[in-house]
């Protein structure tokens, strides 16, 4: 079952997601400019790698910004279930962008390992990368909080990008300090290569999580148990059992449908009332889930999950 969270209405949720995605765009744009300038001054491939990484993050942030706005549009004739899955699609695209960025970094790092360039004025680069690490850590923490509050896969993917960027910036920072102290310049492209490996793992993780939702993977066990618990605790004697419980997720929305069996003699009006009560209980436990209940008599040929 989902734990207690701050009550957030649809309009407030949309506003929070849009504001968070906008902050990510602004942050990445500033950091790209700083890193490109520092890379040009120092000649460091590790710093240029960080600029490429931030460029991928910027594209991901723009995708997240557009997707959260589209996902909150109401259902229409062409999309009767709404547009929530656009967020999951955006997260998958973000994961693919991460992998593309990692490929560029690997190519450039290997090339620089073969022909190690001279690096200079690393003090500038060290300052820029240190600022980048702190900025990305702060922004990613904010995005993670908003993603948890709004259950936005797109914001979660964007936050993962920035958290990975913060971690890789910290690694680059250490490497630049070592290069500055020791003069061992091959550490610069070697560090960029290690960063690329870390980025690949982050991209695969995001792709895996988003693709599971896109193929309608069932909700996790604790959430399905919350549905069963709502039925068990309902207490109405007319409720005899249920079966064909199905549940999936799209964006931050959950969709649940189930067949509920009622005691013989229960009027349609009473069964309808009980079904609405059960729907409200499930929605309360699963953050406003969309619940569809099919009414059946207790002598249905389908065996109930619980009698």
C-alpha cells in the first residue's frame, strides 16, 4: 500500500511538475555554457564530456517539460484513457538519449587515450565542475521530491539524469585535481571513459523502468494487496468475493478493474452503491486510481479469489 503523502490536486500537481521541469531546463542550459567555456580554456576531454552529458540532460529536460504538460491534458475522443503514458514514453526517450551521449563520450575518450592532449589552466575547470556537481545535486534532489509528490516518471527520469551528472562531475573533479597535482594527463580521458560507463548504467535503468509501464506490467504486490485489503475490510455482507483483478499504471495514474460477486437477492441499486463505496476505498488507498468494477452474482461460473 502506498504511504501517506501530501494531498495534491490535479491542477496543483500539473503546476508543480511544469515548474520543476522548467527549473531543470534553466539549470542545464547555464551549466552547458560554463562547461563548454571551461573545456575550451583547459582542453580537458573530461570537462567537454561533462558538457556533452549536460547537453543530453538539457534535451531530456525539454522532453520532460513537454511531456508533463501533455500528460495532464484531459482524456479526449482519440485518447479515452488520457495522455498519462506520454510521461513513460518521455522517460524511455530520455534513457535512449543517455545511451547516445555515453556512446559519444566513449568514442572521444578512446581517441584521446591514444593521442593524449595537453591540458592547461585546470583551476578554471576545477571550479566549474565543482559548481556543476553542487548545482546538479541540489536540482536533482528538488526534482526527486516533486517526482515522488506527483508520481511523475518524466521528472523521475530527469532527476536521475542530474543525479548521475552530479556523481560523474564529482569523479571528474577528483581526476582534474589529480592531473593538476601530478601532471599525469592520461587520467583525463580515462576518467571520461569511466564516466561513460556510469552513464550507460543510468540509461539502462531508466529504459527498463519506463518500458515495463509501456507494456502494461502489473502493479507491484503491495499495491495489489491494498486492493484486496480494501475488499476484505469493506464489511458488507452482500460482497461474496472477487476475481479477474487486473491493474496497470500509466504515468502517475493507476488503472484497476475487477469482477465483484454479490450475494443472491442483492438488488442492482444496492450492488451499484456497494461498488461505488469499494471504488472510493480503493482510490483512497492508491492515490485516486481509476477503478472499474464488473458486477456478478455469487453463483457465477468463475471461482472468486476470496469467498
